[in-house]
C-alpha cells in the first residue's frame, strides 16, 4: 500500500475515534447533573440495598453513565491501534476542553438575562415564579468539587485503563480481545467510581466515608454490568476497522501499539 494512503487511513481512523471519544466525554459531563432511576427506567421495583452504616440505596445514577461506556470502549479501541500515546493524547486534550467548557459556562451564567427572554420562557402568564435564567444557571453550574473530582477521576481512570490494557495484551497477544478490553475497564472504573465521589462529596461536601463507599459500590455495579454487556461491540468495531485498514496495516498498527507498556 502506498505510504500516503497508509497515513491517510491512520489519520482518518484517529480523527473518527477521537471525535467519538471527545463528543461522548464532554456530553457526559454536561448531562451528568441529572440523576435518573435505573429501576423506574426498566420498570422494576427499587433495589433498596442495605450497605455500609445502614445506608439504603437504589440505583439512582447520573445521566452521564449512559455515555461513559462509549468512552471506555473507544479508549480500548484507540489503545488497540494507537497504543498508550494515542490514548494519552486524546485524554489530555479532552481534559483541557472539559475544563475550558466549565470556565465558559460559569462566565456565561453570570451574564445578565434580557427581560423579554425571561418573559417568553415563562410556562404561562399565570406562572410568574418560573425563572428560566435560574433554571439555566442551576442546570449548567456544577460545584467546584464535582468539576475537580470528575476531571481527576477521568485522568486517573484513563491512565490506569491504558496501563492495564497493555499489560493484559502482553499476556493474551492477539487473542482474547474481550479480556484485555473488559478487564482494563473494570479495573480502571473501580478506581474512577470512588475517586470522583471522594473528592466531590467527601472533601468538598459533608458526605461520610460510608456514604461515599456505598454510592461508589452501586455506581460500580452498574459500570461492571454495562462493560460486560457491551463487550460484543468491541468485536464489531475491530471487524469494521480491520476491513477499512486492511489486514497488513491493521496488524502492523496493533504490533506497534503494543510495545509501550509503561504507566506514563
């Protein structure tokens, strides 16, 4: 294959995967303010789990968990073809963009609203209490602790994921894609699930360590099940990418990607 065509295919693949990664990571951060009931979504009764210190918990999850599995899968695919350098590049870039977005949102929420905007967005003429500016500010402004916790957990989780993935690939070689992909996700998200809660709610809020651990366990159970459930999508992605790259280029990229197994 001509070198120019090889470079074009590599670049196109990285752009597409990075776009999927970046879009879902940023969107997950933005919608993460909403908490939804998994049991109600599935038409089931509340779980009512009795965990540490008599905390009774249901599967009430941040809406961001709907999108984070896509980020995890994309991380593993980028790792498979572009190695640690590829994952690290898009991870740091995404963290910078997320921080930038939060800063801009904060500044925008401070802009004084136009009077007509407040009027036209009332639910009806008899509802003067509805304030669209208050709703806008409440939805988009997240606490400093949540922002710091989320970014810290994201960076640690990504670095740990790529490290475990590469170590498992040394053991499995080209075989057992499910083991290195799902295994790295399960380990990295075990840390991620607790780091974000510890920083956001234990350090910056008034949660007890028992509550942090209890909620973290519920979140991790969900991520554990989703990671296993989505494993077949890795094989579909591999098939489509290998078909696009061609067998020779695909194997060459994966061989080069597997060489760097350091943490940083």
